């Protein structure tokens, strides 16, 4: 059984929708939960948890406000003595085609999703490092992984979650800080009006939260993109084709001529970090030139 007794969790954007579901799920399995949101929803969810016999505390703050986030983390540490789990769920939409989008709306969405997640991760990081334990979940979206018309700001911010995860996974591994990314499709206030009601009816937040609870558990993986919706769970992977080394003069025409080999997905591989890609290219180029690299 996955159990969070004696664990302390922070869930951002937890006043409704997915965040509320995550907070309730963590509390039901024993976690003390900080319910973060901008408005009264945070107080309502914290009260709901306490009424069910759980432990919760509401903190109203915009996660893009660095000082407010720092205060939330400091008060949580003072109240409960540790922070084990961070679920970055807070988000907003400012949808419009890119040509018509005000850049202030682009920046605001990036601030909440990317900077807000970074603020929270940065504030809990030294605590988790000192504990030698931490579980962090970032929230991406199919809009970032695959694209969605009218969501350039949202898609860019959500795709950034994968980059943040990849680096924090490497930096946190020594201290058992595991970080994963959720890419949910759910019926929430943010998707209302974007999906038909028949689809919304089967995409409740409660069908996604079990995946989040696994990612927040002691036996969680790390550096995984878990896509979820309606009870279906899948892993989204970023892989690189073997590619081909262009012999002779490297020209645009040579790239075009080799395109089928470049895009051939046979034996595509996962790369552990950016340097692994550099090493792959350098070793292949050196071998073709008869140069030995001591690598």
C-alpha cells in the first residue's frame, strides 16, 4: 500500500480541479497537506481535509511571487518540520492565436507555469537535500508535448516542464530527490468549454490523481513523463534516432539526400543527458577521420 503517513506535501493550485483532487488524495493516505491557491478555494479544501480527519493548512499565494513562495515554504517547515512532496499544479490560460496574442499574456502564463514551478522547486530544494529525500511532480500538458492551436504561451510553458525535470533529476539523484512530470487531460475549469460535455464526463480529476500519488511515493521513478486521462496512463518518451554521419562535404543538399537515414527510428535511443549526445556525435565524427578519442 502506498502510504504518506508522516509525510508533508505542498500542492499548488489546489483550490479546485486537479489540485484539489491531488490534495485530497494525499491527505486521505496520511500526508499533512499545504493547500495553495490564490483565493478562498484553498481555505475550503483545507477545511474539507480537516473535516475528514486529515491535516491541512491553506496558504493563499501566486506561485510566480518569489517572496510569497519562500514564506509559504518557511512557514510549512516551521509548522511541520519537513517537506517531502511538492506537486506543482498551479496554472492559468490566456488562449489566443499567436498573431493576436498580447505579449503580456504570453509572459503571465510563462510566469505562473514555469517561473512558479521553479520558485517552488527552488524553495524546497535545500530542505529536501538536507533530508536526503524529496518527491517533486511538475505538470505539463499535451499542448506542450504535441502542440495545440491558440496556446503558444501555454504550450511553451508546459514544454519547459520537461527541461526543468531533466536537469533537476540529474542534480537531485544523489540526495534521493526524484522528479517527474504529469501530462494530464482532465475536466477542470481550465478545460470547460474546450471539450464536449461527453468527454468531460469521463475525464474527471479523480481518474488522474492515482498516477500523481504513485509519482509522489517512496518507490516512484524519476525523470518520467506520465500522461494521464480518464483512467488511461501512458509514458511519453523523448528519444533520438541513430542518425547518419555525412561523409565528405557537409551541405544542405547532403542533409536532404540523407533525410531518410536521419529520420529512421530503428534503434532510437534514450540519452541520459546533453553530454551523451555530444559524445555520440564527437565519437562518430572522430572515428570517420581516423582520430582516437580517449572517451
